[in-house]
C-alpha cells in the first residue's frame, strides 16, 4: 500500500537489517569513507563538504558518517548538525516500525542541536518542521503534525519572505487534513478549513517565488482534491502538470466509487505523459477493485516496463495474481519485491497470505512472524495476526491460534478507535470474534459493518 495519498511532492528541494537491528548498530555498521591516513588530513570543513557531495548522490549512510566526523572535530558546527538531521530524515525511510521512529528521533535531536547553536536560523526550524511532517504521516503519529506546524510558524516568524517555509507549512496542512479525513471517514468542515489554509500558504509561496520547488504542482493537485477541477487545469504550467491533475482527478473519482470515470481520467494522464507510471499503478488497482483481474495485471505489467525496480508494483502484481489463484506466479512477484526491499512488511505479509492459500502453513508462519517482528504497527497487522491464527489452526496448534486471534481482535479494536466509520474493520473484527467462538459479539460487529456498507 502506498504510504501517502495523492501526489503532493516533498517540501522544498532538500527534504526528500532486520527489524530487530537497533539504530545504534546500524550506525556502527556504516562503511568507512577513506583510510585512517586520509582521515587525519581532512578538516571538519572537508568532512562536511564530503558529506554534502554524498548527500546529493543520495548516499545517505556515508553522508551521515562524514557529518559525524565533521562534528567530532567541531561540535559547534551548525551546518553539520543541520545536514546530519537531513541525512537521518532520509535514512529513516529505509527502515520500518520502531527502527524508523528511532531514526526520526535522532534526526530531531540533530535539528534541536542546530537550533540550540543558532535559535534564530529559520532554515533549522523549517528542516525540523519537514522532519516532523515526515514522521507524522509515515509512522502514524498525528500529534507530530501540530509540532510540524509550530516549527514552520517559527521559521516564518524569523523569515516571512522565505517561499519554502510557506510551501512547507502548506504541505503539512494537506497531510494533516488527509489524516483527519481518514479518521473521520468524511470531509468535515475542519478538514475543509485546513485545505483552504493550505492553499493560502502555497499561494503565498508562489507569490514570493513562482519557482518554489513543487509549489505549482502541489497547488494544482490541491485544487483538484478540493473539487476545483477547472481552476486546477488553469493553474497547469506544463504537460506534466496536466498529467498530475488528471491523475489526482482520477483518484478523487475512484474514492467516490466512480470507477469508469476514474479509469478515463487515468488514461488522460497517461495520454499526456506516457511515462506516468503512478497512473498505470492506480489504474491497475482500480481494475482490481472492480474485479477485472486481467486488465489489472496488464496495467501493472505496463508500469513495470517503466520501473522494474518498484517493489510497490511487484507487491500489487502479487496481489492480483493471488486473486486469480495463480499462486506460484503471485509468490514469484512477492519474491521480486523482496529482492528490492528484503524487509518490506507488505511484501512479506502478501507472501505469507499466498503461502497460506497454498497450504504451506509453516512457511506462512515464518513470513507472518517476520512482519510482526519488523513492524508491529504495520497497517494490516490485524490481518497478519488473523491469518497466523488460521495457519496455526490448520497445523492443529489450537491454543496458539486462539492467542493469535486475540492479538488480531485487539489490533482491529485499535483500528476502530481511530477509524470507527470503516466498514471493513468492523467486518474483520466480526471474523476474529467468530474464530474465537464469540458469536453474539461477532453478529453485532457484522451488523455494524453492514450498516456501513460492508458486504460479507
């Protein structure tokens, strides 16, 4: 599953092992950049410069090592602390679960150290705001959105003419609004107000600097999300912008259940930009939801011709092949995803689900246990626990199965605390209760699910 909805790009130009491997061990394992003799010749400024080179090459682990060496020589080096935070911010996305949280925390500590050295530097506050936004949406920590907005407000207080600060705050508001809308299940007045404020912030960024990275495309995407299709089209400055607008239009239509119209919109995006593989992927997902598996598979295969190293496409291909009961091919697709990202929870879970369907219960249990180890807060951890219970039942390990079903039920209850209007969670809770022989409670959960539109 995607970690973020929509196609809102990163805030500005800069920002953007196994699960038991602790972050400290990951840092210890970083490769040395050069020989000891060369290290002795480098100054703190040299190491910082080397770190910047590596950062822009997206070699974030090596960049982090260089910034650390720079800071060993000069613990008051403001820029080294700032870019250490940035490198950690980027590294966090290579990890899952608590490991990711810990790396973001280290990033925030680096920014706080930079702010301690120079509390009136607007960039430090903006960098921190971006890291908090990333942490909020990628680790399911919505309280961090407010902290992100506070950091951007401080940056704007210090430098109200910095377009990037206005744009960064606008993007955080969009993500915060999406989070609140997901929890409520509907677009509330509060959410609409946040989107209006986000648009005002992004417009301010463009007013200050029309070339603000990402601002124009984000404005167009936001207008589309707000239902202002004509305004979105008018704001497009390029064919790529138009493709992104039609892509966002398609996403809105799909979320409204208007699947045929959504497919037409995805096709318009692809016509405008034949390399727009996001549209190909989401077109495949739309076909999958419609039960048109052959068309879905064709869309994913087309996307793979553009980016064969996208684990996300391989995961979706694995899913549609499993729905077609082409289990060996599905398993192969998940294996391809795991070659790219060996600890990806979605790929591991999907592989486990398929192994379950193939009757390979011991192998399935290994996959489920790996997901639980890597990311106990994984989006579908309840489904993983439920499937684990089913595999244990098949193996005659009934007491362990009951414990797994109990874990599943607890996870569904946590989901429903946050998303009480999601019919699927109520239906799945009913299945967990049914597996535990709690029939009366199961029927109550199914009844609530049906009220919300769930089809058993």
